[in-house]
């Protein structure tokens, strides 16, 4: 199957909202955000003024979105440089292990390299996700110790 990696477009919002639901189910979430809220938040995040994030999508031969890589630029990184931070890499389970993830990582590296002042490509994965950890190792990436992730909900 042929898959195209490309920047997300406004016409992808509906399909991307569907992929986000798949991601939530992959992580065993039982509290799925209603579709209308998801659609509005995807549009605001990727196409608001200013956008909060950027994304690449994987589109199959029939035009269906089968994967996404959502990222943002973070500052500061090393000294006064910035980094491309990959927040989410997701490929539909039926298409995993076909090189799509590696293609996403190659494209993300190219985006980071082309941006003046960008010194790093960074991401995280869950320690309990052996498949993701093995995937990154096959690409030659090493795990780094030393960071502890904190998270605070902002319900209210």
C-alpha cells in the first residue's frame, strides 16, 4: 500500500478528529471527548491564530488518513536555540511495521533541520510501551534518563 506523508490541511479536520479518538482508545481512555468539541479543538490548535501546533498526516491511496505526527517548537532548548518536540506519533494498527513511522521521523528531522535555530528533535514515549521503545531503538535512537514528567489537569 502506498502512503503519502504531508502537512495537515484544513480539509483533514474531520479525519484527524477520528484519528484522535483512535489514539484515545489505544491508550484505553473511556472518557472520549464529544466529536463537536474535538473538531473545534483540532481546528483551533492547528489553524487558529496563532496555531498551537503543527501536524503531518499519512494518507493512503484511497485518501484516508492512517497516521499523524503532531509537533510544536519549544524554546529554549540548548542555550537560546529551540527544538522540535514531537507530541504524538500514531499510525493505525493495521499499518504498523510498514515503514510509515520511520518516514514520519525522517520528515520531522528534515523540518527541524530546515528551521534556523532549531538544535534538537525531542519526544517521549510511555515506559510501558515496549513496541514504541523498540521502534525508536531500531531507528538508532537512545533513551535518555534524567527527566521526570509532571502533569496538572486544569479542570475548572
